[in-house]
C-alpha cells in the first residue's frame, strides 16, 4: 500500500544564538486548512475564516540545537516533520 504524499509546506527559518547554545527554528502558520509564512496572509485568512464560521488555526514551530552545521540541523528538522505524518488527523 502506498503512502499518501505530503503537501509542500513553506517554513521560515531562523538561527537563534544565546550564551549557551545555537538553535535552528522553522515555523509556519495553518489557517482554515492552508499553510503560510506570511503574517499578512494569516490575518486575511483569519478574517475570511471567521466570516465563514471556520476558525481553525495553529502555529507550527520546530526547533533543534545546532551543535554541528546547518545541514545537519535541517536534516533533523525534516525528519521531525516526516514523523508528524504519523500524528492522527
């Protein structure tokens, strides 16, 4: 049995550094069944969803320590995203 393909989702990427660690963070927003990284689109989609009586929304944020280079951190975040496919709808 083949697995359904995952939708393409855009994420914003940040690298945040403190005195004790460096982290890579990916984030996106989900509003009314659609993903976006644009805060303007989030507000417009929230308004449209509210007018339709549909107000489902979420922020999706993943983070990992950057103890090596950025490619290794991206690999870990990608693996975590694939694991989210196992979460029941």
